[in-house]
């Protein structure tokens, strides 16, 4: 069964632009950045809209649902603190973004393109909580 990684794995270091995203994860809220001028959802934290080039951006709570777009299963970790197997994945969020994450709560054989998934948060340190995704309707939802 694919499971969240234990605390102590190498964790991301938030930058100034991404801090609201990581603060949201810490409180169990998946956030996306949207342009207040043209409503475009940004693919990465930024200070200027990627579509209209205005600087009127704000953070919004995402639904936390999407579909599995792409994945791999890792059996030989790049760092000794990672527990295998794990499934790094790209999830197509319902808001129109693709998010790099990992899949939990199912067997590796259950991973299929288009699998409906929902976010679930797990801490990896005192300050960083990661968004993982599990199949919708599975235990923990």
C-alpha cells in the first residue's frame, strides 16, 4: 500500500512567493494563485500574471480534487530516508493546473491515468506539510 513518507525526508524550502501555498498546506488547505484582473490560475507562485502580466494576484482555496495525469513507482530511493515503494505523480487539479505530488492510499497496481483523486496532508517536519493525493472514495476521505 502506498503511504505518506515519514518525517525527516528532505523537505522543500518555501520562498517568499510560495509561502502562502505552504502555510495553506500546514493548515490542511490546498491553495492556488489566481490573477484578480483576468482570473487566470497561475502554474507556479509568481508576482506577475503569466497571462495578462498584471501584478494583481491572490491566493484561493482549491477544491483539492483532480485526476491522476502521470506517475512512476520508485523502488530504489534517491535518498535513504524515503520508504519504498512510493509514487511521485502529476495530478491534474480541477482548477486546471498540474501539481507535482505523490499518490497514497492504494496499491501500485491501482494507478491508472484518469484516476479520480483527493488531497490529504501529512507533515514531514515541524514547519512543512506535504499535499498527497489518494483515490476518491478510499479510506481517509
